[in-house]
């Protein structure tokens, strides 16, 4: 007698179901955290567990839903050179956005620029702002750009007690370093003195060894090492920025060779960063022509006249000292192998054709030193400065221009600065007293860049280098220019959006979404029956997952965004329709239910994938090229499409597989919305 076997879901299938249920529950708690937080609070109060609460800050709502201010400004570009209008206005737009985010606390402001005829305008939307006058006042101020240095000034004079404390600390430090010095003079080994006296924990374990010191970091110790021999120990203490030192020179070696040179560049179409229309052959003819005229005496003048390097008329091709690895290999090979005082033949690099005038070369020494260190204090250690940075008198008024540049030798993206005569002097003094230290560039009281000074810069021209991308360098130059080239803005329109209008619109949109969801669910269940019911569950899960994502990544919901979400609900069921229709076709040709279902998902996938990809491509272009409500619509729609693919392919498939063991394949399989082929035959 045949024994009927009951097929049950596998352990793997059950765990998938548990995972889906857990994911949906967590998403529901994120979307509706009130009840969950009440339970968590009760548990924490009862058991003192300290469980974290779910965030309950609600959704980010746009201006049209929560009310706020809509402002339009006209930018006065009359004092700005014609070619700089767009960049200057964009810089001011960036300043306004940072002001409203920081000063007004608006999380999702909309600040964009537009052009009406010859006028540049800035549109500002501030959701949730109730004090419009404060916003107008803050936005209308001209950006303030300042260059600051580290503040080592005490905000007040020390009291007698504080001065006594400072003097005692430094006297004790002097006594201790003198004890160490006397011990060494009396025969104590340097390493033993390090172990006994030094306060530098980093070097204490290796005999006080600092390694090979750089002149920029320890100028006093480097200067001492330059004038002494290996093995010598300082007979007097050496004062450094951080305290008192007894220094021992361990060894010296040649550092990296450096060359001092100038160059003339003729770039051609296709080379990196070139805006010239020369062909490669035309550029070579031109560089040969310039080379035939070049002498050490007229090289700078020829560079100003012919070189296509950015700002060649100011720099005259001067590259200063550079190491081999700081320039491209072809350029370095020529510059380091040619004799001093000569002008090279043309050399080609990725930037075009160069000729090089080698002015000098040097091989600086580097010194390995060890030290015994004792810390000293200054007045600021007792009464710290109120601010880490202090004003230098250098501001955006003295900055003529900032622009994105590219090192013609290394290809490194930089931001170049050009100061006027007053700024040249101020910047020269600033860099001279801060070699090896940082200076900070502040815009509206917020630091936007904190570069380290490598050398004194007295010609009024500097570059800020670092691991910039083009976009980062462009943003920094815009911010610098917004302070360097003040663009006054005039308020020409203001509108306060009533929050009650937003609440009413929100309620209507919410109802529309609920009605749309119910309609889609009913149609799907009636037409497809059991698969439709599974799709309805997946669609509910899709809704909860989408809302949770909106909340977690901070999507700003607007009326257009809600429209995109409602639309995506209808689109979410499309994939299920394709799968279920394919399931019917597979069953009609006689395949078993399990095989038909797997085939339905596999064969429907290309159509699902292609249709959703085309929608996503449209969303990408709307986000990239659109503004305001168009972007909001596209973002929500894109998220909806991605989540709908997950719900249809993963959630629906997993639930259908779990239901297979309880479905009988004999009969009409009416709960699949399908009748077997022979029962559909019409009697003649």
C-alpha cells in the first residue's frame, strides 16, 4: 500500500521566512516607534537594562508640507568681472546654504541659483522656519573670509599666584635638565640619562631616538645638528617649541637631491589640462622655435610670453626646488641629468612639450638625533586662549582671486591664491612666522581649510595642495571667492507658506496613498487569488520597508515625493503580474506547480529587470538635471523601484516556496486563478 508523504518547508526556507518577518517588524518599529519606545521605556525602568530607543523624530518634510519661508534674492554682480559671475554667485549660494543649515538649524534647505536675463538670482526655501526676519538678516550679510594663525596669547595677565606657579614649574624643569646635563658630564651614558630624566614617552623606550628630524618640525634641534659631529652631545640645553632638550647627533646622511629650475610649456589638444588648440606637431614646432631664442637671461621673459602653463605671466615658469618624485618621470629624468646653468632640448610629458632651465641643485643633509626632553610651560598652559585661532588682519578684502589649478608636473589638483599688494605683505609675514605650522582659513566663522605652511611666501601667490578631487577643489575655490569677491544680495521676493496648508495637503496625500494601496491589494487578490494574496503581503512589506528607508536616510518628503511614492505602489505590483501570468502559461503546457513556479520567476526576471532599469535611468537624469520638486519625485520613485524589485523577487518568491507543500496539484487549482486546459474546452 502506497504511503502518502507530506512535504514540509526546509529549515533553510523557514529561516528565510523568519528573516523576512524580522525585517518587516524592525522596519515597522522604525516607521511607527511610539509603541515600541513605550515598551522599551517600561523594560528599562523595570530591569534597568538601558536598551536603546528607536528614533522618533518623524519624517523630514519639505516646505510645501510643513510650511516655512520662500525667499528670492538678486545677486549684484556689477563689480565682478564678466567671466567670474557664475562662480561668484555659486560661491554665495554655498555660503547661504551653510548659514541656514548652521545658524538657523534647517536640516534640508533648498538653495539654488538661476538666471533671468542678465540677472542672477538665488532661491531659498526654508522648511519649518517661523522667524522669517531672522533668516533674512542672516542670509543677507556679505560673506566674511579671514586668515588666522594659531593663538598662543593668554587672554589676560597671570595673577601673582599663577605667575609664581609658572616660574616654579619652569625652574624645576631647568633644574631637572641641568641635573641630566651634569650626570652626562660626570660619565653617565646618554641612554641611561634618557631612561632616568626624559619626559618624552615616545622616544624613551629607544634611547631618546627621534629618527631623522625635519627642519620644519624641529628647527632649533636641526640647527644644532648642522653644526656638530656624529656622537656629540650638546653641552648646553637646546630650547624647542615644546621644552628643553639635551641633544645627541647620531648620524647624518644625504637627503633627497633637489633641483631648482624653470620651464616653458607648450601644451597641445589632448594633453592633460590643456585649453590650447595646437596639434602635437604644431606644439613641437612652437617649442623648437622658443628653444632657439632661449638664453638664461631671457628665459623668464619667454616663459611669460609663450608658456601655456596657468599664470605663467606671474610665475615666469619658476618651479622652485623639487625632488625627483615630485615631478613626472620624463621631466625629472631631464632635469636631474642635465648640467646646472643649461637649457634642455624639448621633452614631452603628459602635459605637452617642455624646455627646462636648470638654475641650481642641492643635496641637503638630514640628521638622526636623540634627546633628553623636559617639558616647560607658557602662560597659555595656565590660562588657555579663548580661541585656538587669532586674527592676522588678512581677509577676503586682500584676496584677488582663488581658482582651481593643476600642477603641470605632478598632475595634482590644487587651489591657487592671488593677493593684492597689501595682502602680499600680510601673507608673507604670516607664512614667515608660521613655517611648519598651520594657518586656518575661516568663512563666516567656520574653518574651510587648514593648510600647513611649508615655506615663506612673499610673492603674493600661493597654492593649497592636498588630496583634492576636482569637485572638492572647486568647492573650496568657490568658498574662497565668495569672501574674496563679495556679491551683495538683495531680497526681491518673500513668501511665508502657511503650515496648515501643508497639513491639509499631507492629509489628502496620505488618504490618496491608502486608497490606492487598498485598491491595488483588492484587485490583485480577486484576480490572482492565492498568489495575489501573497503579493498583497509583499506589497504591505514593501510599503513599510520604503517608509523605513525614507526615515533612515533622511529623505525630505514633498508633495511631489509623495506622488512618486503613490505611483511606485502601483508599479510595485507590476513585477508580480508578470510572474503570475508566466506561472499560468507554464502550468498550461503541463509543467508541475513547483517547476512552473521556478520557471515563472526565472523567465519573468529579464522583463522585470529591463523595465525597472529604464525607470531608474530616468530617475538618475531627473536627480542630476532637475531641481526642487523634480528631484524629490525622482528620489522617492528610485527608492520605490529598488524596494519593489526586492519585494517581488525575494519576498514573493520566498513565501510562494513556503506555500508549495500545502498546495494540491490535482483539480482546477482555482486558488491560483487558473483552470486546466481540458476544462476550458468549449462543447461543440
